[in-house]
């Protein structure tokens, strides 16, 4: 089993090198949306991945170090780069550790598991820190962006949660009145406008979720739950909006 796994990984690496390209895993300032992310503009981004280890901040620089905790993971981005780009990243790391005496980063190929944890893993070049760690500050999340871009107040997250709660609240408010009115057409009935507003709310919530992600807001786990429920609400909401659109078309 292990031999098959190694064979699959090595075949992927050899095919990539044959094309003049290799895989690299970056976890610090070279990440997408990080301060030096523009240096990877010509590279092909594969996606987010994690690697076993611990993330430290040393002299305002990211440092991936070994960890005895097998569950400790560091978040990063997997890229496919040309060999000359790999050499440029090497030179960049040499400049980065110049203030600590040099030679503090070492590059080695390591297996990077897929998000699902299934084989084949990707064998990529990784730069680990081998310098002193006495003055290192631990980054518990394993995400360097938490250092460069601290998570902001959950403004749009609250908007998304309000949009999630709007449809049932609005429906409860107008249900009795809507029945008494004998189920009039959605439009131009005022009650119909309220129902259409409630049907559109989940889509507003999804847009708010997008901006919350862009702003790197807090309450990450709550936001995932809100998004899942918003997607469910979008299904009946879309049906109501289609019905309302049909009535508008009947005016012409």
C-alpha cells in the first residue's frame, strides 16, 4: 500500500518536472492576499492546503517549524511554478532570513495531502525554519493571514444572519393578513411586496457572506452555518420570485 502511494506521488512529481514545472507550498507572506503575494502572480494556484507542523512569528517573519502534535496544521497555498521561479523564491527566502544570520530556511519536498485526505498527495517544495526559535511567537490558528490581516468586526456576518431570519419573520407577520385578504396577487398588493422582500432576503444574505469573507470577519464557524441555511432558503425564495416575475410580465 505504501509503495503504491509513493509510486503515485513520484509519478506526479516526475510528470511535473518533465514539463519544467514543480509544486511549491507557501504558508506566509507569499500566500494569496498576503503582503508579498504579488510575487506569485505568474504561478498557477492549485488551491488551499495544510501541512503538519506549527507556525511561529520570528522577527515579523513566518516560520514553519516541526511539531510533536500530529494534529497541528499550518494553512497555506499550493502553487505550480517554473524552475526559474523556484530559484527566485529561494533567493527571496535568503533575503528574508538575512537579518538572522542566514541559512534559517531549508527547502525540502514533502507530501501535501488533498483537502479530502485521500491519495494521491502532492509532493511539493516547502521552506521550513531551522533557525533559532527562542523569541518566536506562536500563531495558534496556523494561518499567517491572521497576523497580517487580523479578523475584523462581524458587520456583514450580522447582515447575513439578519437576512437569514427575515423570511420566517416577514411571513409570520403577513400570514394572517394575507389569508384575510383572500390571497391577492403578489404585485401590486402591499402584502405581496413584503413576501417578495422576504424571498429576496436569502440572496442578500449570500452577498453579505461574500463581503464578510473578503473582510476576513470574525465568527467564522457561525458564518458557515448561516451560509448553509441561506442556501436552503434560496430554493423557496427563488420559486416565489419566479411567480412574482410572472405576474409582472402579465402587466404587459
